[in-house]
C-alpha cells in the first residue's frame, strides 16, 4: 500500500491528509486560534466534589472546568494491561481507567475542595461538556509512553506476538528508572535497549521539566503544552511505511525535518517541499473530498449509498441500494452492496473522526453466512484505524452495534456550525407551515392590540405565498377586525422562519 502525507500550512490553519493508494483516509485540522488541548498538562484547583458521581470539577483555567473521575486520580486503583487504549493515533497510548467508581475508594477520600492537583487532558471539551482530565500523567515518546505516577510495565496490544511482548517487558524491567511506569508503543516492536534508552532519557528529562514548572506556579496554570499538529503526528503515527511526505511550507518543513532527525531519521529524506503555484490540496483534488466528508450522503461505486446521521447519543449509518439494482437475486445484490459499504464505513469513521456509539443498518440478508462475511469485512477494514474500536454482533433488530474511541471533536464540529436557519434540527418549516403559524399569531395580535395598522415583515418566499395562496385569508382577518389594516412586506434580511409584527411606529407587537 502506497502511503502519502500531505501537509498544507497557511496563516489560519494547518491541514494534514493521509492518503492510502491515492485515496483520502484521514484528515487533521488545527487552527492557529483554538488549538486542541488533548495531552496538555495543567495545574488545577478542585472546584467541586460530586460524591454521587465519584467525580470532581477542577478549574484548569479554561472556559469550562475539567471533569475528573475517581478512577483517574486514585492511586490505589489497580492498573491492568488490558486498559491500555489508543493515545491520539495508532502508536500512542493512554491509560483508560476501566470502571468509573470503586467501592473501596471514594472521591472524598482522595480529593478536597480547594486542593491543587496536576492533571492532563485526556479528552477534548466536546459541545457543552468540559475536558475529561486525569491525574495519571502519560508522556509519549517515539517508542515508549512514560507514566510517572504509576509503576506499571505494559506493551501495546497491537504487538500480538507473546514472545516479543515478554522480550520487551524484560528489557524495560532492566533499564527503567525506579518508581515510574512505561508502555511500549507499536513502533517499539523489534526494538532493543539501544533504541529504548534514548526514549527513556528524553521522557524522564521532560517529566523533570514538568515537575519544576509545576512548582513555580499556582493553580490554575498551563504547565506543559502538547506538540503542534505536524510534529505530534510525526511522533504518533508516522512510520517507515510512509512513502512520501509533501509539505507546502519551507519553514514548517524545516521544523519537521529537524524533528524527524531525532525521532524517525529514515523518513527524513522522504520529506518534499511543494513549490507549485496551484495549492497542494487542490492539486490532489482533496478540497472536493473534504466537502463530501461534510455531507450526510456518501455514494458507493456500485451506485448504493450510505446515510450518516450524527446525534448527541449516537451515530447512525444506513446502507441503501440507491441506484444499484443488481444482476442476480436480491440476496446477492444486498451482499455486494453491504461488503462495499463495510469498507467505506470504516473509511468514513476515520476520515470524519466519528466516535462513541455507532449503529449500522446494513441491507437485510437472509443468509447467516453472508451476514458473517459482512462483519468480517468490517472488522478487517477497521484494523487500519488507530482509534480503539469494538464491534458487537447483529442485534435482534438486525443492526450492527459498535463503538469507536472519541478523544476530540469530529470533522463536522471542527469545520462547521449549526445551521442558523434550523438551529441544528436538520430541517426547516415548510412555507405552508410558516404561513399558518403566522396567521395564527396575527389573529392573536389583532385581538389584543389597539393599533389600527399592523405591519407583517417576512422572508420573500413567505410573503409571496401570503399574497398569492393566502390573500383571501388575510383579507378575511381584516374584515373580522374591521378597524385594522394589515400590510405584508418583504424583508430580505430575515431568515425563512422569522416573522416580525410591527406597529406603524415600528414597535414590536409580538413581544407585547
């Protein structure tokens, strides 16, 4: 598989695209204003204790307080190797504390209001929720992740060979400093003492700098900031399987080469500076692909399609035959589309960075064998995903349930806002509905006001409907309220659903 990384830098943002065999698989966007904060370390002050949730709110100097579960602060909690989950990208790891409450440990036993505590962001603020934080700090290097607050040795679950896992653990046991823990990242597979020791020295030196900075400042204060997107990505998921890196900034390209010299020297010669007049993403036709990633409908090559809907609780994916009618029987038609859909769904989850609970409604199939084929295809396609995923078998309703780890805002939340017309509903009222609501309000205003003249201002489409289809109804209202005159006027600045009811003096009659 031919892998390319394209990096576009301008004064507003940095965009990085991962292409596999010329197909856009992942997109990362980091704005100069509003950089992501996952991985940042803060000195915070406990703001409130929530015994009922075994959690606390911690002021870390951001708009919203961080949310800290007892399992992310209690040192008595055992840390199990199977709790090691994806940290950032494929090779990075964090400790995800499995249970959020423990009978033997109360939040009130380990934290007090007003207490200062060193914490790290493990999940970005999302929507109305503040950041998820942990006092169990983890500092990633190229081959290792340092856990300075716990004595634990672990190996990435993506290193599946038992002999290799034991070999790496034995090396760590001999060379690690006392009192700290390490996890070997996927990039550490096959490495020895020679490669791991420099990582240990770098990470221990970084942790000592964090401790010294924390001693100098009182809470709330930023103590350590995670790397910017380009170097962070190079550390976390660049590997020797990357065939080419193209960047359109000489300055940032120089920083990347210097970074790679220490972390991944083999990749340094593969970094190219893009110098053409046409923008990098346009030259590779990525702008159109990004636009498509913001649509809820995704067309498959066969003519079928996916409908992807995001809600607060979950992501739903509906698979449809679309324009594809097939040449065989219905079962084979469904199988063909479902197999293609399974592969595309895995790609869309990575590209859009969708996470949480995901429900997939594949086209119904009678054959149990065919359903298993579709599940295997989905599992196989998800193996390239750096985020942790888990698939449940078909439910009793014929739906596939799965989860995908979510650590930051998805692509649509980064690039888009809720529609000012529909306020995030995804639909707007029809002209007929707006007209009926308008007449109902108008009748209520006419019955309670002493004004002789009522001016109705609305969107041109609404006004056109009122003056044509509903002209007689407006005239009937004027006749019912004999002493009142109703004037209908266009206002191009009004949204479709917005209507104003004014007096001749310009007073708002709807608020009275």
